[in-house]
């Protein structure tokens, strides 16, 4: 540690590390060479990570300053990661700096989007402007084809025309969101309402954007 800052090392989760295995009603640990961990200090470090008991196929970094300390498969079959506090702090700082940069650029971006929404032709530029305005004002998730196919959940990129309803300057969005929860949002925007109304002429089963 230099100046109070932990020097982290990049973890290779497909490389050497400790593994947790079930043993009776609890767990035991295997070192990188496959031997059962008996050293009390090493075992205490591994247990202090408080890895969820439901995780399977658990890999643990052989270093206490690895940027990823542990990884495993949760009860839903998803790979989960446990990061070093120093790494999370570093990522939080980066996110904060990016948020500040975004906040500074938003006013000019919004002015450009307004200009593009008012383009006379329904081209790609106008569609991208509509997507930006909906993300900006509707707090929508982006969505993905995989989630739409496997889970039926929708996001901005997978909305259908049937999910949008236009009344005057209001656009009401109703669609199945994350975890199957119905999502409803209303955006009041004259320029966007005009564009969405035009897109809906393609039919209820057409992609909105």
C-alpha cells in the first residue's frame, strides 16, 4: 500500500486460485494445487470474503489485492463477481467523472436532438434523435433481442409500435419490462409525439425505432 492506496493486481479468473467445495453442512477450500486448505490464517481470509452459500463453481483469487476477489454461479445460473473495495472505488470515481462530462455536454446534445426531430424526412438521423429523447425523458432501459426472445421483456431498442400511444403532445409507453413487470411511462414532448405518430403508421407489430 502506497500513500493509503492499495495497489491492485489484475485477476485471471480462469487461472490459478482457490476453490470452495461443499463438505458436510459447510465448505472446505482447495488451494491452487488442489490441496485442502488447513492454514487457519488462509482459511480465515477466504471465509472473511463472505461468499454467498448458494454460489457454485466458486473461484477465489490467490491474492488479497486481486481486482476480482471471487466469482461463482448463483442460484439462477448467472456468473457473479465479487470485486475488491479499492476496485469498486476506482470504478465509482470513473463513473462520477463520466457523469460530470455527460452533464456538461447534455445541453448542446439536446439542442441538436431537437433540430433532428424537426427534420422533414423520416430518416435515420430523426430516428436516432427520437431514441435519444426517449432515453433522456423516459428513463427507459435499452433492452436487447435476447431478453425480448427469452424473457419477453422489452426496452427502447425492442419496443413495438403497439407499445406506444400518442395523444396530442403526450406519448404513453406500456410494455413488459425487466422481470416481466409492466412498465408505464408518459413523455410530454411535441416534437417527439409528432415523430412517434408517424412511426406508428407502419403497423402495431413493427419495431418502433
